[in-house]
C-alpha cells in the first residue's frame, strides 16, 4: 500500500475536492485521501462484475462480520439482534429522535461538537442544551457539575455523547463514561453514543464502548458505529446502530421502514463485510501513518507557528487547532487561511460558539500534501505578522 501517493480526486464527485479553485488544498471534510483496503476493492469489483444490482438485504455473514469485529477490537460481545441498519449515523440519530422525543424536549450535547448534531436536534423541534466542555491548558474535559444540573431538568430527555469526541479528539476514560452513565440513570435519560471514530485511536489510548464501561446502560442507550470513517467508505452509506432495548429497536425499525430507508446499498453490504473480515492489516498500517502525520503537524506548528496551538488528539484523523493568537475568529479566520494560504479547513464556529477561534484540520492524506499546506500557512502567517 502506497500511503504517499497523492491520488487525484478532482472531477470525481468528491465533496472534499469540489472547490472550483484548482490550487486550494482541502484539509476539511472527514474523509481520507487514501485508497481503501485492497480487500474492499476486490469485493466491490466482484460485485460490479456480477452485473445485477437489485434490492439488497442482510446476510448472516454481514451480521457475523460485525459481531466478530467488536469482539476482536473491543473484547465486547454483542447480540446480532441488536444490530440495526442506517444509511448514516446522522440519519440514524434523526430516526431515533423521532421515536424518543416530542417537540420542546431537551437534548444535551457537549460542545464544541460535530455540527450536524445541532440541526438534527432542531429538526425535531427539540432544544439544544449545551454541556460545554472545559478547556484548560490545551486539554478538554467534561463539566460534570454542569451536566448534572442540565440532566435533571424535567424536559431533558437525551444525551448525545461523542465518543471518541469530534473535533477535540478525546478518548473518554472508563471513569468518565461510568460517571456519565450514572448521571443518565439517575435522571432517566437516554444516551445516544456516537462511536464513529472508535477504531481510529492513537498509541497509548484505548477506546471503551459505552456498554463495556457500564453494562447497566444496555436498556437506555444506543451505540452508533460504522466502517465508513475507519475504512474510508462513507460513500457506501452503510452504518450500524446497536439497540439492545427490544421495544426501542422495534420502533426504530418501524420508523426506518416508514421513511423508506430500510434497504442497504448493494455495494455497502459487500464493503462492510470485506472491511470487517479482511481490512484489519490495512487499518493497522493506517494508524501508523496517522501517528506519523499527527507528530509531524504538532512538531511543525510548535517550531514554526507558535500562534497556532494544536490540541493533540487521542483519536480521530482530525486535529483541533486554537488560532486565538491570530486575533481573528469565525468567518474571518477561515477566509484568511483560504485566501492567503489557499488551504481549506472546517470552520470551528460550526462546532459551537466556543469554537470560533479554532479550525479543524484533516490529516488523513499523504505527508507531502500536509507539508505543502503547512508551508502555505507559514507564509501567510509570516505576512500577517508583518501587517500587525
């Protein structure tokens, strides 16, 4: 596998590479500029050559591949009956909210957080309740006192947990997850745990699925996962919701069917099976590449761009960067990088008001591309220093 190959993605219907300006380097959108595992390519080619792409259903092998993956990666036993389909995590959360909430109910999020959570909550007439993460000395932690206060409000029904957290890159500890679970149980809250990045964890850290941290949460929580971020197959639109609560699972599947979302993509099934059965060697290589890229970015910023304070991620292929010392925020900050450096980041303010002086950088690309982006940023900030 050539991890240094800068594969051309323009004119391939890529959201990430859809900028009209040809010289912009997109370090945004959480997909990778790496080719997927050869096992996935082989499986999709075989399906394509079969030549029939009719309505698709779920095979025993599909379920077994998921159960085996969770056992091997997380030493966790899951019942195949828990496994529910969704074309994506956000569609799945939308369906869950349509089942679990009424207009006016409150849903807790821990901002700065994955920005589709906001619109998803508001789409159902619910209130966004912010349990803003504590940020001190380049490290994020949970404000448990604030969480306790907001969880006990009578209209609060759900906590959406991002684990590992996007964009700050925290891997929540066993103790933190237990404490979250205790608060949820005391206040009769459902937990929707988005564990999309659970496979992309750096050396020295271990992702703990919510159920493994506290098995007593099985009946009042849902785990959301997918091969999409792990194996770079988001376009196959196949995600997984684990719903142990039988009553909720039946309501979820009924609602999913009502929306016409019950059938998977024919290639998504093949890609999922290939990823979970044969993709682990590729993933292990990827994690080493991401580790190197992370260290390279952190070292470069520390040596050349002290105005930018990167939050070292414990997981994800993303780096959350504090740019407050540049004296810019919001649209102004991202316009600066786009126009002066020709580098496109995810805007920090989309993740919450507390992210206005931040940008999110995607490091899942060849190091050569990262190096060019960093040098462009360096040049732009050198000019900015002179102007100031």
